C-alpha cells in the first residue's frame, strides 16, 4: 500500500472511531497527535547500520460495553523521499487492535493488525487469540496470546508461530505533577524458518515515562528495545523523545 492509501485508511478508521462515540455503548475515548525522535544507541548503529529518525503519529482508542479498540498511524522520516540514497527514506507503520469482551469475565477475544511499509519492503502481521484485562484506579495490565499470520513482500506468507505480549501502565503523582509509566512488549516464538534471518523467536517493546504537563500537552521518554526483530538477528535499543498534543 502506498502512503496516500494508508493515510486515507488511517483517517477513515479514526473518523469511524470518533463517530461511534455517540452510540449508547460508548464509555470512554482518547486521541492525540505527536512528534517523536528515536535515537539509537551507538552500539546499535554500529552493529546494524540503523539511523536515528523523526516520526509523526496519530493515535487513538475507545472503550465500549462490548470491548475496546486502539490504533495508531506513524509517518517516519516525513521530511524525506520514499527512497533515499542512504537507504533511510520515508516509511509508514500502522496498527489496529480489538478486544471483544467475553461476557462479564476479564477475558476477551484479542485481534490486531500491524502493517509496515518502506521502499522495497512491506510486512503485515495479523494476530488472533485471547486476552485478559486487569485494571484498578491507577494500574492496568492487559496480556494476550495469539496466533501470528504474516505476509511480506520478500515472499513469505502464512502461519508464523505465536505472539505473547502485554500492555501495562501505572499512573501516579510526584511533586503535584501527573505522571504515567507504561510498557508494551511482544514476544514472538516458533516462527517459520522461512520467515527470514531473525530466528525462531524474538522480542519487541518499549518502557516509557510520561509527564502530563497539562490537559493538552504530554512529554514522554521511552526506552525502545528489540532482539531478533525489526529485520535483524541482533539486539537493538535506543531512546524515544516525544511531544504529544492531546485532542
């Protein structure tokens, strides 16, 4: 998919989510736009050839009495062309997540689609499985276990093992300021040997600290990490600096 098509799809999904907010089963929702800078460690840059980059993001989510939805659309290197001579051009990443509650239990049907598009390579991961929700006044923990179906422009398509993961968060106050610590993590295992050079399993995630300066502005510092993932059979890590505008 090209940039225009993905942008249109992302806009349609976000618009549909906000329009649904008027329905009787709507409970809560949020949305934001942000600009971030990912600064890889020197070791990662030396081992992988990866380069630091800036990305713009649209993010949103909503909860209903039947379940919850979440999604984001990233435009990486927005100031560059699709193809650059250094191989580090414009890229897009998009994710949509659905949790459908199983009655009044904390369990849910979990599904998500992740799509990555760069010059010369595309990949889409389609997950379907079961999730669990735990939440109290200031803490949430939402693990899942799912089957992974993968399609890449390199010629791989089909069953690609399993993914176990979670999203978690803890909100707190410090010096009369509002903060939140979050972590998302995905562990892929039993991947197909034909998938690529990253092996049978791998990790991918980020740990973050967010400062809610006021209702509209949030600043974030994330530790981004991946191992045998992101197309490379090695450990990769860096820091992400983020400025969000809450809608």
